[in-house]
């Protein structure tokens, strides 16, 4: 994949900051609304007031006399709420990682899986399904552990292959990621056709699902996403400078190679933590950052936090559709994101073609 100079809409603007700041507040409110909606809607309808009361009752120093049954409380606190929060975390992580890769590679079509994260996670998860053992580390099983390990291992291999001395050429990194991804993908395909009665479980995992979300998964994923996203946000201004080119950024006092390593590590970590529990969900890392860029501009000081909020909203709503549109059956979340993302991706390609020619 050849790198090209940033398009005009990719360059950070020097306009006022008031509109993006108001937009961040507005999107945060919209995220809260989406979370409440997703928590109340389901096979058992529950009013927003009841949902709010159940959640508030769990807060310190708050004591609300229950007007709901214990079954309703269990549905909200143990089934729907952890699912909604995990969906928000995964959406935020994938959108943030996508925006980071796009800025770092100066290519709006880059996604969080560009350097082998998805393929490594898939291989680890498929191996976990096929192992004749079933054991748990703390509160989660072997499949998320192997998926997380596979994602990090594949990224480390790509990094070691692409690194030349003390530099990390971006083009070489991408080519190494594509090559390793193809190799791992072929191994995964062979394992799938040899999986026998475990085929359905593997395919369902690969297409993504939040159906088995638990609080234990939320508590594991949250620190990775929070810390990784915070690190990326800290370097937002430097990521703006990187949109020029590496030589100019170096002349402006930025340690380009160190910045690459830090941002790649942070983006890869949050992506790996996300896909290890819910599968490889496509298109979110492409369509969300680019949609935000089209609406609010390419200043990463605002692009990144807006991608966090928009990605969380999109994933929560996509999961709501996945579990309700054909209820009681559930559609893999990857199907919903592909239906939304594929047309938008084609639009981006068409728009980019017009910009080039």
C-alpha cells in the first residue's frame, strides 16, 4: 500500500476551537443517551427511569427503595449494562486506534488491523478453540488470553521485520504487516476447515459478538483502553505535526522514531485488548475516524476525543441492532458494522479517486 501526501481535508486547520469543544460535549451527552437506550431496550422492556434507579442504587451513599423485581435488577446490572459498557469501550478503542494509524501513516484508509493485529488474534483464538483443554486464568478463559497474546506477538514480529537500524520505515512496516497477515490468515483458514464440530463457535467469534459480556471482561479491558487512549491523546499535537512529513517533524524538534513506537504500541495494545474478548470487528477503525474528519476536521486534538465518543456510540447502537432486529436470534456484530462500513468505505475510495485525478 503506497503512502500518499495528505489530502487537503486531512491537514489540521487553524480555525477556532469553540465548535469542536461544543461538539465533544454534545457527543458525550449523545453517548449517555445511547447507553441508556441500549440498556432499556430488549426482549424485556424496562423504562429509562427504572434503569436509572437501578444503576443509581448501586452508587455509594445512594439508597433507593426498590420498586422493581430482582429479575429486572439482574437483567440491568448483570446482562445489559456490562454488555453496553464493553461495546462502548471496544468501539472507542477501535476508532481511536484507527485514527492513530491513519495519522501516523498519513493514509485515511488505514485501520487498526493493518499490521497484523486481527490475524494474530484470530490465530490465537482458533488455537484456543481447538485445544483439548479448558482452563481459566483469574476470571477469563484461554481463548481471550491466546487471542491477546497472538495479537501482540504478530505485531512484534512485524515490528522486528520492518525495523532498519534505529528507524522504522512506514512503508516497510505496512508491507510486513500485509505479508504476515496473509500468512496467518491462511493458517487460520486451514484450522477452520479442520475444526469439525467447533466450526460454528469459531466463525461466530471471528465475526464478533458481545453476547457473553461480563463485568470481569469490562474490568480487564477498561485499563488497557483508558491508559492507551490517554497516551495517544497526549501526543495529539505531535501527530498533527507528523501530517507534514517526517523530516519536517524532525526539524521541529519531534523524535519521530520514538513517537512512532509509542503510538504504535498504544494503538496496538488497545486493539488487542478489545478483539481478544469480542472478536475481530471490522470497518469501525476506518469509517469512524474518517467520518469525524469529514465533519470536524483533521486536528488530532479534537479528532481523537471525538473518535472515542463517536466510536463508542456507533458500537453501542450497532450491538443494539444486532441483538434486537431478529430477536431472539442474534446477528454477529461484524455483520452490522460491515453493512454500515462497506458502502462508506466505497464512498471514501471514490472520493479519494476524484481527489487524485
